[in-house]
C-alpha cells in the first residue's frame, strides 16, 4: 500500500492523493506545448515503446538497457510523494518505480564521479512542442543531480503512476522524481543517464539562470524573481472563488531526510 | 444597405444608450461563461487560473478594440464611435475581474504577499499601473465628468495609450518563457498607437 511504504521512510502518510485526472491533465511537459493542458491533449502520437535507456560515463558497466529489462531487474514499489511545482502549485502523487540508486549501484559508479546527467527524448514528429518554437527551450531537455542526491533513497525512477504505466503526458515510459526539488528537476522520457565529474547543464537554468538554479530545492524563503514561493496552491482542492493554499515547507517537507546533503551550503546562493 | 459613411444613415429602432447597454451586456458573456463553467467544475484542475488568465486576455482585447474605434472612423470611414465608451468600460470591467481574481481568489487578500508582489515584481507592477489608469478612465467616463473636466478630459484619456504599452509589457513578461500570443497583441497595439501619429490633413502638425 502506497501510504504505508511512504511512511516507512519517516514522513507523514496522511496525505490525500491528488485526483488522478488532475495528475494526468495538469502538468508541464514543454515538449508537447506550453500550456498545462497541452501534454494530455497533444501527446497522443507519442510512442513510449520500444524504449532504451543508455547508462554511461564514469561507470564500470556502461549499458543500454531495454525498458523491459530495467523493469525485470529492478521491479517497482509504490511511493506517495508530494510534488511542488516551481510555479507555486502542488500535488500529491502515487508513483510506482525503483530507486535511481539501485540502477547506479548496478552500473558501478567509478571513483571521481560527482554528478549524474540526464537526457530526455527528441522526437519532433511526435512532440509538437519540439517543432519550430522560436521561444521554446533547447532540445533535448537535460537535467542533473549531484551524485549524493542521485543515490538518495527518495530519488525515484518512476515507470508508473496510479498503478498503471506512465501515460505519455507524464513522461512515459520512465522519468525522474526528486520529491524535495521543484518539479522541473523531474526530467521525463529519459533516454540517457551519464555519470560524470562535471556539473551538467540543466535546461531551465540555461533558459533563465537567475530564475532556476541547478539545485532547485523547494525553499519557501527563496522567492522566484516573479512570484513568492512562501505558499502553494493545492491542485484538486478549493473552489472557483477561493484557491486552497498551504505554506510551502523547506525541502518540500522532506528536510529530515535530505537537509544533511546541504549542510554548510548557502541555499540562497545555491538555489 | 448603405454604408454609414455614404448616403443617409438608417435610424436604429433603439436609442444609442440602449445599444450601448446591449453591447456591454453581450460582451460580458465570456465572463459569465467562465464563472458558470467554473462553478460547474468543468474548467479543469485549476479553474481559478483559467478565469484569471481569460479575464486578463479579454481586458486586453477590449482595450485593443476600443482603440480601433477612432482609426476605423478616420481611415475606413466606419463610424462606431457610439460604442467606444462601452468598449472601454468592458476593458476596465475585465481588468477589474482579473485583479479581483488575483488579489482575492488567488492570493486570499494577503496584504504582505501582495505588497511584495506589486512593489518588487515588475510584471505585476506593470499590471497594477495599467489597472489604475483604466480605473481613472472608467471613473471619468460619465457625461458629468466629461463636462466638468472640459479640455482636460481629452488629455487625461490619452493615458489609455500608456495603459496599452504597460499592458503589453505586463502580458509579455508574465510567462516562464516567451509566448507568441503576447507579441501578437503587442504588435496590434503598436499599429493602433502608431496610427495616432499619422498627421491629420489640413491641420498643422506640432
């Protein structure tokens, strides 16, 4: 059961999952379009099978994994996670997947490795947001984590949501979920995972470095230049005449698990 | 049917005031529709955001349309001057709904957050200034105000050009990335504003 598995990690289980329809019909996936309704509406032509993920870089066993092989080797477990978007809204999402750390341990991380870089898929013929788009992000979408963040047991490679294979709009067939960071760190439709000794470039940071940092840890005290991060709108609750809001918590409420990763760092500078 | 500019004008069965009120009410349909759908919960996962952004876009559209009225008369010969006031009031009404939804529904009248929003976030400062101008113009749109202000009225209402520019910036920088739609709106605004710079025949240009 999802809440039990989650609470075993030491954080409150009393979270109400966001309605499934909201999870699958309100999200950002710029490869399909800039509106939050675009991913669900415009991802019908995307083919998440067959799928390979290349694992390479500073590892003992570089390998191209078929998705089925990944599933067979690492299986999946339920994780009920809060999701805090950098746009100051939030959801609670029941994911299924496996720990990124398990994959990295299987690959054998070499000494000297410091970061993990992720690359998403480029398929303009299936992803309308990648066609033209004078003003869009650069493709492929890229993301990165520090190695210790990547190895943290909360860091998940999700292959399912709400008990079914990930729908195209949510990052099929495999995506990253890092619950203490803003949602844009959760790169979707991953094709490559590279272990490296250099801090990798990340898409939103390239787009607007003063607005989106490499770390992107959820932090109510560091505002986005154009809006406050002190509170968040809870999607799926509230009414037309009053949004449901709650205060945002440091590290999205996962401080107990992850604060030690950032000891001694200035979170205002490394936002 | 004769064009308004050529030949004798057909008298409408309705008085100008009736036609103005009718136009105003008719153009409120998008607002009524959004609110009705929002209450019926058919606007998707974030109905507040849909309403907020729709109202903002309608405010901008009516601002553009109201600014097209005088060029239409001057360059096309189509006289719809009688509708300029209700069109301007529609721009104001949608802007007011936009602001009320932001301040009240989205931000819960949180004075602390709002103060920071309006003083330190340029896109919101631009938006607020636009609204304050539209408010001033709406408040002085009565016949009584026009008479009381005399020549100053025309001068005051030239602020609508400033509002147009502020609104263009507000819309353009409101997103995480550049979107196409704000630039289309801004381009139309630029055309409408530059038409004002065309010298009038038979008048000295200053």
